[in-house]
C-alpha cells in the first residue's frame, strides 16, 4: 500500500468529481455567537446517498481494473458505506453484494435496496458477518471494498477536506467525526497538505472512544462493547488509518450521547438541516469549546444526513 | 401606491442584498424521479431569521425616511414576519413593536424576543389585535409594516424569484406558497418580468383556500374559519396582491394537510432540510402532478424553515 498523499487525494477527486456533489458550505450567525467562533459547515449530508461515504466507495470502485471489477464488489458494512458501495457499483454497472445482519433496521435495508445492492443476511455477530462476506467473495469472485481500512477509501474521503479548504480560505481548524478513521485520516492529509498550519481534530462518542484511548497512549487499542447513538462510529480505528491520525491529528475530543442528540437537534432547529447522530458528533465536539480559542475560523464536516425519522434521538429533557 | 414592477424589485434587491443571504438552490435525483420532472428548490429556509420574510421587512424598513423611522416600526403578525421585522429594525437601530395574541406559542414568542422585538400581548381575536396595534402606533408613533399588503413588501419578496431565475436558467415554471399573497405577487412580477414564458403557480392549503376561490371567480373573497397546519398561510389575500395574482399567475393548486405533512417529512428525509408546513405546501402542490408536464424544469420556493420541533406534524399513519 503506497503512502496516501495529497496528490493521491487530488487524483481521487479528479476521478469522482463528475459524479458526486460539490457540497455547499453553510454558516449560521446564531451558532457562531453560541460557539464564540466563526463556524463553517461542510454539508456532506447533502452528498449523493446522504453521506461522504460515496466519495471513498466511488474512488475505490472506479480504481478497480476491469478484471477486478468483473465479478462485482462486496462489503459487510450495514450503514452508509453499504448504500454508497451499492450506488457506486451501479454507476459502474457491476453488482454490489452487501452482507447485513438480519436485525438491521428497515431504514438501512431500504437504503441499500434503493441503490440496487444485493443483500445477504447473516446472524448479528461479528464472526457471522465476516464469514458471510468471505463466503460471498468466494462464491462470486467479488472484490472487497472495505469501509475504511483501505488507501483508496482514505484518498476518496480526503476529497471532502480538499474541497473545504479550497472553498473556505484561512480555516484555523477543521473537525470531523472518527469511527474507523478513514474520513479523519483523509481529512488530515488533505488539510495539512494544503494548509500546514491548520489544526485537525476528531470528534468521537464517549461510548466508543477507542481512537481517543489509542491516540493518548500511542498504541492502537479497542474498547469493549462500544455503544452510542452515533451508530456509524462504533468501528475500531483501522491499522492503516491510525498511524496517519497519530502523526497528523492535533486532538480527539469525546462527547456524550446527550450532547450528540442536543447538537443534532440544534442543527435542525437553527440551521434547518438534518444530520445523523454520527455527523452531529463533530459539532457537539466544537460546542464543548475544546477545539479553538475565541474568534477562530473552524470548519466542521457534517458527514451525513441519513436520519431514521422513526428514531429521532432527542427527548424533551435534552436541552439545547 | 405605484405599480410594482421588475425595476422596483431590482431596486429592492440592491437595497437589501448586502444584509440577506443569497440562498442556495438544491436538487434531488430521487425527488426528480418521484415527480417525473426536474426540480430546483430555492432554500429560503436558510434565509436570515429562517424565512423569506426578511426580504420584504428589510426592504420596507430601509425604505422609510429618517423621520418615518424615528419612532420605530410596528406589526401585528405573530409569525415569521414578526421575527423579520424585529431583525430588520435592529439592523436599522430602531425599535420594533410586535402585537401578539397572548396564546401565541412559546416558539414564536422566543423567536421575536431573540431578534429584539418588543412584544405587546393582546387577546387572541382579530379585533383585539387590530386595536392593540392601533394603540401602539398612536402611543409610540411607530410606522406600520404590514405583512403583505404593501408595495415595499411585495417588491422585497419578489427578490426571491429574481435570484432564482438568475441562478437557474430556463425554468419552465415556478411555484410558491400563497397566504396573504405578497410572495406570490412578487414572484409573478419578477419571474414573468425576466422570463415571460415561465408559468407561475401558487400552492395553498385546502383549509385556507381563499386565493383559489377568488382566483376561480375573479372576485376576492375570504373563506370562513381558515384552518391548516400551514399556519403561515391563513391570511386573506390582500387587495393589492390579488389583482397582480389574477393578472400574472397561471393557477392556484390546493393541497390537504396530510399532503403538506407528507411533503415536509419527505423533504427532511430525502433532502435533509427542515421546512415548515407553510413552505412544504409548494412542494406538496408539485407532488400532485398538476404543475407540469413530464420532464419540465420546475422551481419550488421553500419559503421558510421555522419548525417547532415539539410539534412535528406527521404521525406514523402519514405515508410518504
């Protein structure tokens, strides 16, 4: 695996930009006042399929040789990556096999189906999922598209920050959520490549703080039983991503679920946009005040907007 | 009152554009497929104070002479116009007196307070509201800023369509909600002034269909007890606005509340944006299929996003 560089991210952008949205950057006077900083929100919730995951998935799938692509692609994420892989495979005209636990929500199943993914249900354990994916790949010859631990994915996700730093000059800091670490690693490479003085932060749920733990100790280590309403961020940070994060990222900020729900609600109420809990984490981290001194210009990556409206996670007791 | 012309709308735009947002136009592949048309959404839900009402209010308030403005402004709308007048008066550094019924929701009161409006509560009847407003104006010398039946307001609201037609060439049709008719009249003047072949439609709640009734008969007439979840559209179409609508608008499409709620939900789920019921009406009208032949390019004005999250109006039985 070659080192992921700004140049690879630029190549990824050239490969995918005709098919993805250049998402808008929104601002809010009221949230600036609350944060005591100037905030810029990069709205990947408006991206094709509803999240930034289209970028990495499309970059990976368009990077396959015809021979590699000839039997389709496979993945075993049940979330936004699965929808993105299904969509990107459809663009290339190849099948996408998606292994999902049979307990996956109707919302997630519907999303994969909408983009033409072929769902293979399995038991809801990590072992069953890996076995089912291996079996699908063996039977079909499909190429695995990993959700985060893959250079083509990291380069694709880095195109978010590439656009962001191009569109908003003089950002002092940029923050994005961290789960498996593909977005954070790509963001750090792109942002620091373009603007070496920029600070890069990751926002992580307290209930799934493996990256924070690993970052503090310098040794990649999982947490037991990760759990959070930010269901896209439960993955263990990848071994390709972690060294990049350790080298380039300035800090990981953890936030409790109540703060994530409050952030999600505030973005809906004030900015009029729907973001999913995993995306609200980055804004929740900024709202802690730990990212920046007063008056700084902070870029917040709102990574996705696929909210299951049957499960809006705020209760009346969550104050904003 | 001079005739409202495209030129007056251009002048209004020059007057206000430094203080308002040029709101983005968003699109959705999925909603295009559902509608069988190419839809463009002008997102006034992202406008300052959360609705297009800032445009007319700011134009009216900046048009006052120093003598007229010296004692502040007054209005008796309790919704988005009240917030917009409060905000615009603050920009000019003059007080805004807002007469609201004492039964107004906490959400609306908070919005007016946030922008510095001085609230005068009254009994929740039309007569009490008018009397209270007259008393405020008599006591303070404030200038009345009417929510819709005013040339400066119509010209200000027309700037939405001015930007829309500039930003999206070759629209076949444009649609916006109609309550008192300021937005619809301004939209028709601007859109047909810039592009004479464009069709202009109004979307109206079935429960408050006075404009539809008046448009069909050619005679301005109210309906008894207007009621709808689109609480911004209950006003009786103004006598200045109606002749403009009758002359320039191609049709009024009415929609039931269930369709309004479904439209609001679909915009949140698919487009990831919050719009209030009064704004969802225009999209609900398009979804009826009455605006356009297949494949047409339709501009939809999403007029505001001030959703009271304690009162989201869809129930599980509303299917989308």
